């Protein structure tokens, strides 16, 4: 894909100050200065930054009445409304609460499965829509961020990783046992069986060969047990 979103939307308004305050209070947008625009200098343009590289270019044009014309949905020409993308489900919940408090939306959330949206009308009468990934119901109720639900399959992956950790610990234990047995056989003159038995009775035979017995392995030498639920899932 050769595009990376929308750079700006040109917008005609008859009250840029009121519109700028709305976007600043609801969406934490950055409102730039108002500058003269056009050949005669009578019209103005104000930039409202609403995203990393997306702006609303708000034009006030004396004598232009388009901003006063309010029409129902699908009766507004080729471009009907603007859809804004919330930065996260938590941000969507905050935006929804602010819109309700400002009387700009009744808070109705449209559920499209993987995404949620709600309509709102700004203080100059323009209608738009805000979108987000599916939001946790508790976040919508309280207007505060809620922990996102785990991705499908995350619990299965955690369980598999937990089994792998247990297998590694088991195999390492068997390896240490085998090394102790071999060392006991090669470093003493007795039989392997008697050496192993004497080691159980407290003989230092296996430790003398440089291989610690299983009983002498310190807690720092053991593989720490890892709970499956704590394994980070990318």
C-alpha cells in the first residue's frame, strides 16, 4: 500500500473558535493559529491537528452559507461524514463519556463485531463518527480504561509453554542423575551400585569428581519454575 492514511480534510465553518474548542476538549486535539487565506485575504484557515499526521483545515469564508446547511444522512453530497479513529479502546471510552457530558452524543455504540463506533454532532452542527477496536463493556459503562481481553489462543500458548518448562526441568534432573552415576563408577574402585549406595549414605564420592549430587544442588542452580500465566505472549 502506497498511502499512510489521510493528511487533512478541508472543512467550511462559520465559527472556527467554537469548533476548535470542541475538538480540543473532547479529543485533546491541537488547535493552531488562524491565518488569512485566499487572494483577497478575507477568508481564513485554521489547522486542527487530530492525529500523528491528520489535520482538519477549517475555512471561514464570508458570504458562504454551506456551513449553515444541515441535511439528513446520505443527503450531504458525495462525502457524507468523517470517521475518526480512536487511539485505543480506552481512549474510545473516554471520548464517549466526554461526548455524552457535552450533549454531543447519546452514547449509543454500534457493534460491528471487531469494531465499535458512535455518531456525534459537534457544536457547529457537523455530524461525524468515532471508531475503535472492540471495547470492553465495563470500560463503556464507566468511561474508564479496562484491561483488554486476551487474544484468541493466548491461553493455549501459555499452557504449552508451561508444559515445555516442566519437561526441561525433568530432563535436566535425569541428566544430573546419569552424570553422578557415571562419575561414581569412574572415580572409585567399588562397584557402581555400592558407590551409589554409599553416596546416599553421605559419601563425598560424587562431589569429589566435580559433579554435585542431586542433594547438593543449591537453589540458585535449579531452573526457576515459571508459571504458565506469567509467560509474555507477543
